[in-house]
């Protein structure tokens, strides 16, 4: 280029000058990020309405009484079962990053190995959730229904001094919100497991090897970590607070 | 397909830094450790009256946000992305904080209505 060229002739090479992704991220991955952002809004509106209803309630079922059973093992182990569920989900998140890391190295067999562990973790989590739902359902909680009053009052801590109307009202709200929010999260886990299986089949078929990158594993990885992230919040607001 | 390929290759070149196996396990133990601390508070410190529930609740929220940071920054790799992408994900989340503030305020009012 001659020194007399006007500034208009000068070719811009900044990230925002066009001709390339300014974020240096492939299109599908950016779209996954924005999908997750919209999903974060959905989950937060559910969790925030839960928070507002609980915060304004006169009494609320005590988590360490409602969730004190460990199926088949113990009837009095508060929060241990959900601790196991949390551990399983965090663990499956770790195996997912390990799959992504193996994908960066193009190690096909390792990707398959870690993807299978991730799928197993997801299935275990869903199994645990099924047990927990069955347990709560057998006690009388379900969408729009609570246990009979003499049983229901056992779920409130002794110092709450709630009357029958208060317990029935907030028992119902607790049941509806619990099944809706954990159900919506469980549905995400289920979809994640299905997509993980599809991706694993594609890895086995060599689709990504031919394509030259395991970027799809990264994208489903983002989704899977998001599901783990939502669980971290569900865990805190339903089981701890 | 080919454009996807070229993107990922310069992608990898631009971020010299990426997740190694060692880093992955470090983050895992941080997450596990924070969860154990939360259990300690819920199962021991609060029932034994060491700390009150109204102190424990904000502590849970801070610890949860710490976990969220580790998952998003390291597992989801956001910390190593371009600053533009980081902001376009993080800034909209401020709306969620806005909704939390509005509805906590509102639920205070609901208590008064019910009394």
C-alpha cells in the first residue's frame, strides 16, 4: 500500500471490522450462550416467585423435616440424600469438562469414555429424583394436594405456631412450587441426557473426527453445566434456606 | 463445516490459557468444599445455635454465588472468552437482580396485607 493512500483505503483489522466473529466464538456456541441466558431468566422467575411466596408466608414446611429420608437406608437422615444428588451432578459436570478437554486433544476414545460417565451421572441423578418424588408423593404431597392435617403439622417446625389454615395454604404452595421447579429442572436433566446420548453416538460414528473439531461436545457441555448451575440454586433455596 | 474448523483453530491459538486436567479437579474440590461448608452450617451450626438462621441464609446465598462463579467461569470457560462475550452474558443477569429486589420489597408488603 502506498504512503499516499487515504485513510479510507486502509483495511481495518479490528475485531469489530467485520469478516470474522468479534467474540472469536463459533455461531452455534454463541447461540447456546444466549439460549442459556434466556433459560436463566425462566428459572430465575420461577425461583424468585418461590422466594417471594415463601418470604411473605406465615409458616413454611421445614426442609430438614420434609427431606429427612434417605430411601431404603434411613428414615432420619436430614439432607443426606440431596447431598448425594448434588455430589452426583457436580461429578457429572466434572466428567463433562474432561470430555471437552479430551475433545481439544482429538482423543476420540477418551471423549466417549467421559461422555458415558456423564450420561451415567445424569441417569443416576434422575433416578434419585424419582425416588424423592415417590417418597414425597407417598406422604401425600403432590400438585394441589397436601397430607391430611394431623400428618401435615409434623412437617412444620415445633416453634412455628401455625394454625390449620396457614399450614394447609402454605403446604399447598410448597408442594406446587417444589414439584414445578424440581420437575422443570429434572426435565432439563432428562433432555440433557438425551442430547448427550445423541452426541456420544455421533462421536462413535466419527462425525466430529471428520469435521476436525469436537465443538459440539463443548456446546452440549455448556448446556450440561448450566443444568448443574441451576441445581446449585435449587439446592440452596429449597433444601438449605 | 470448514468455517467451523478455522474458527476453532484460531480460537485455540488466541487463548493460550485453557482448562487443564489439574485445573478441572481443583475447581471440583472447591465446589465440593463449599457444599460441605453449607452442610456444616445447615446440619450442625444452626441446630446447635452457633449461628442464627438470619445470619445463615445470607451466608448460603454468598456461598451459592461463589459456586455459580466457579461453574460459569471455569467449567463453562467464560473467564477465558473475549471480554465482549463476557459482558453480553453477565450484564443481562443484572435484570434478575432487579427482579429479586422488586419482589423482596413486594413480599414485605404482602406480609402487611395478610396481618
